C-alpha cells in the first residue's frame, strides 16, 4: 500500500517506520532539519534500548511524492490547514485521508447520525472553510492516536509508550467499509494497534476527557501527567474537572468511556505543554474552546473548565502563541 504520513513529527515518524518495515511504500511530508536528516540516512525509531531504521521517501513538497492509497495526517490541529494547499497532489480517485488529531476535529458535523444532539457552530476550527473545500466528505476518515513519542534528534524518534501504541479509525458517518477494515489490518500488522471502533466520535470524546482536563492542568502547572495526578494540591481539583468534562461528553455521546483517576498517568509532558515550552502554536481551540462551545450549546454550567480555559488562553496569549 502507498501510504503518506503528512506532518511526520514524533508520532508520524514513529508510525512511518513501523509501516515501512512492514513492507509498505511509505512517504512523509516533513520539513526542516528532520527532513534533511531523513533524506541523508533514513528514519530511526528507538524503543527502549532497541533502534530500527527505515528508508522512506521524504519531502516538504507533497507534489514530489505522487498519488497515495491513503494519507494519514498526523499534523496537530494548529497545522492541518497545510492540507488545504498540499493535499491535492497526493490524491487519486479513491484516496482516503485519516485525520489523526487531538480534540474536536473540523469535520465533526459531517456524517453525524440522526440521533446526535444539535452541535454548536464549529466554523472557527476551519477558518474560511478551506479544508471543507479541499477534502470531500467521502475521503474523510476519523482517527484518534494513543501513543507517546518524542523527536530526540533530527531523524530519530523515541517511543515512550511501548505498551500502548494505537491508531483508532472510522468513517465520519460510522458506516462499515472495506477500506477501514483493510487499513486496520495494515496497521495491526505493523504493530500499531487498531481494534474495531463502533462510533468514532465516542473515541474522540473518550480521549478528549483526559486532554481537556489533565493535559490542560499540565500546561498550567508545568508538571507531567503523573506529576499532576500525584500532586496533593490537585486531589480535589481533578475529580471536579473530570466530572464536568464527562457531563459534556455524555450529553452528546451517552455511552462515552468514562475516565477515572485510576487510569495510568505517564511521567511525560503532554503535547500541549511541550508546544508551550518550545514556543509553538498550541491546540487551544480543539482541546478547550470547542468543548466549552459544546457545553454552552447543551446549557451546561462548567465553572471549573471555564476557568481552566480562560487561564490556558491567557497563558498562551502572553507568550504570543494564541490569536483567537
């Protein structure tokens, strides 16, 4: 299968190595020193004391890579707009595009089941509708990643969650399809877990429960997820945040998998905190602003989350990392 990883940073590079070593024709859209090093010596994945290297095609220009059978966008929500201009050369008639990102995706309202409650206006997640114009509904595949990774040197990525590396996928309207079954099989053979998903939005909300509470707490405190969980000062804060987050999610997806404090917390900084420390654009809108909009649309009072959102936005603005 011809597979392009669009935005191959830490997670995307990890998946690219596994897919290439499983025998697929893998290409990566990447840039900067990471791109230069990959062109010179391939892409290396480190898992514990083991390191493996794969040769992949890599370019900053999608047009150099040609049409693909599937494009997996591992761009953060702040960068998916790059797809609007770069995606077309990668497409043939049947190319599917996996949007594997955190938070509420720009396409959330496309393919909604009839029983889904009305949702707020999410136009701010796709300013000007550029992605809607560039990506036809039938190409959209929802994706949720569970995998912790870090680029430790140009062309070298370390996997920090060797026991949990997943890419959960589903059609935007949750229909059963041959391409989803085929892609799940491809991922699984590459040692990227991809079990069956009944509702892709349930999976999105399930992960978002943690990101909109614990990850934002990490941003505000500078602590790892485990540091936040184990901090005595947070013992009453965390349950209240999770309760509010769960109230929002269950209003829209009643069967969403709930998060408890017993869930393992990695001793790792979430991506939103890493982005803040590195001075990169942050996923404030999809992790904070969009859930808050869902709460307002449902008439829910979420004082803890509202305070967290205001503090996170102000912290980002103070560093010039948020313009909303």
